C-alpha cells in the first residue's frame, strides 16, 4: 500500500459520523464514509477522526439507499465504497494534483459508481431498481468540491449560521427554482420525496459539481433526508456551534432530535470541522452557497433522467420506486406544473 508523506498544509480536519435506523424502518439503508485520501485510510479510527489535510485531500460521503429488502443497503455501500476506491486507484496515482483534476476525479468516481450499481442490478434481478443518493465532499487545500446526486445534503456552518451547499435533485426543488412554490411549501409537501436522479437505476447520471472556499473554524455537515426532513438548518447550525468541537455529541444530538420528531426514515450525519493557520479568517463578503464548478473538459456530459418517487413511511421497506422511465426534463416540469395547478 502506497502512503504519501504528508506535506503540512496547516489545515486540521476533525470529523465524525453516525447513522441510525430511525423509529419506523426495519433496517438501515443509509451509509457514510470518511477518509484521509493522502494516507489511504477510510475509518473512524483516531488517525482519521483528527488529521492534517494532506496533499491529496480528504473525502466525506453520505449515501441513502433505495429499493427495499437488502437492495438499498447494497446500493449505498457499493456507491460509497466505489467512489472511495476509484479516488484511491486514480487520483492517488495522478502526478497532476490541481483542483481541476481533483474535481474531475470526484465526478468521474460518482459516474463510475452509478455504472457499477446499474450493472449489478442487471446481473441480480432480485435487486432490480436498486439505487442510492450520493452527496460527496472532497476537501483539497482551502476549498471543498461537492458532487451531488439525489436529495441528501451538505451544509456549511460558519459564525453560527448554516448555508446549504448542495441543491436537491428533486421535483420540489424544480418547482422552487421555477418560482411556483416557496421553500416552506416544498418542505411540507407530500411529494417532497420525489427525486429526479439516483445512482443505479439508469446507465447514465448527471452529476451536480460545485465548490466552496472554506475558512478557519468552518464546519461541513452532510446528512441524509432522514435528518434534513426533520431538523431545520438553523437547528443544525445550533447543534454544531454549541458543542465546542465535540463532534460525537453533535452527531448524537442531531440524530436524537430527528428521532424525537418521529424518526420516519434512516438518519445519517457526518460533521467535519476545519481549522489551522492554513485557512484564512472569514470575511463578510465571502460567497457561500450552491456555486457550480465548471470543468474545462466535461467528458461525461449526460442526458436528463427519469423520476423516482418515495413510497413514504407507510411502506418502510421501499424508500423509492421507479417512476415513469424515459421522461425528458421538459416533461417532468410540465407534470410538476400540473401538480401545482391541482394543489400540492
């Protein structure tokens, strides 16, 4: 196993993650992974829970599986492990260690994981329709690079406030973007679990790639919708800010809060705190939020994908099922507008 001698970046990473089955599901289809890529260590052992950011960076992943029975568990594990293995097999061998190359490898890893899950389901008919969300945060120098498929989320917590870095690939988000409904209406809608993409059900996937500069004292929070559906971003910021760096307590506090509100889904959260003299102090005019990172050579441009619908709490063995396959984005939007006309 090849290990890189860590060039001191002056950036210290503290990270912890936790997952819980919730109050209504029979088993847990969520998965998370945290890793120091430079040292090729993916675990919650002490050397990963607190480490210096190396020249090859670090990675955080939350995946929320779908498909019922064991299919969702398999899909989320395959997704997280496949993304990590591809970064080890390719990015660690790259002589070029630029942000552009790092972002490209992250996007490539997600697309490859999609193909692997899709092929596995084809070879195992009992898992037909299996899939998973994937929210991936790569940390390199003083920036994060995020790849997003589905509706798990990543937040930036700075100065006691929380900003959502990812954008849900969901029907409700499409309607919010179109100005048809408000964010508050979307959060309350019975259709909030309809997502437009997942890893696995189709041979190709469109990956949302974004970036964010990080500052001293920032925290990055990843979570499945089992948390974001029950806990507000203000409450996430409060939990991160009040525990004085105790990330174990922070993760437990957030999961307990989601369970107190019914725990209708599996709940997963990863929190990473960034500090050290290698990061600049926050400034008032920092740009924060969903900021697209344009690859110079987007080799993996793909087509719009069909819709997936959550079966909701009454059917705990199936988080989502395949909707109308082959619909183009225009047809999705038209159907969404019809939902609005008849009342969401």
